[in-house]
C-alpha cells in the first residue's frame, strides 16, 4: 500500500524477506542503540547498551507463524519497519523502528496507523498490544497521544540475556500498552 507522507513522497509497505534481514538489523540498531540513535528521539542508548536485535532475531519474526515484519520504503529506500503478530482477539505491535534522521517528521504516526488498519482488516482483531520499557516516559506519552493506554501490567526485563541489550540501570520492566482499534 502507498501512503502520502508529510513531504508528499510515498511510503510503500511490504512484507520483509530474507534479503532484507541485514538492512533491517542496521535500521533497528540505528534507531535504538549507540551514538547514531541519538539523532532521533527513540534512543535507548542511556538505558541499554549492546544489541537491540540480530539477524537471527529478525529472521525469527519473519518466519514466525501469524507474524509479519513489515518493511516501509520511500523511494525504494528502507526507512522504517514494524512487526505485527496475530494473538487471538488482538495483534501485537513490535520491532518498530524509524531511521533516526527521519524521526519527528510524522512517519511514525502514519506507520502505526497503517499497522492498526492492517491488523484490523487482515485479522479482524479489536485491539493492538505492545510492550514498552516502563522508564521510556517520552515514548509512552507518544503512544498515549495515538490512543494507547497504560495497563500497569509489567513484565520483568530479561536481565542477563544480552540478546535484549546490556541494562545500564536496575529498574527496567516492560509495560503492556493497549488500544482498541
């Protein structure tokens, strides 16, 4: 599907493939980890170091049953991605990344709206679920402005499992956010 963006270019949404894996890892890492992530506002560099994902983690999402990893392109160039997973009456939204230099320009709003539409129309679900690191107040506020609500349902951060990064603080949890769609 094509969607107009604020700068009048078009976004193309498609299912990611094995060939996309290396570029997706670079995109996701650049949006959340290291100095490059500081160009955007979604950085986790101050709370987590190490990797956000790896090629196997991206492949696992692409290959999982009832899951889609959506690659978002503008002018044939990868600019964002997100995961949708069908979970009964709800869809899970995850692995959301927008290239840091493009954050803050409205792409995220368009992408999440398209993901919600896709989940509702494709799977007939009534809710979108996601988990966000509970200390990410700015990010949670952004999702709340999109209609998501905090549930207070917390899951412990997987301390000691470096596949999720190396925590820089000891108070990390994942909080479930929910939106009726």
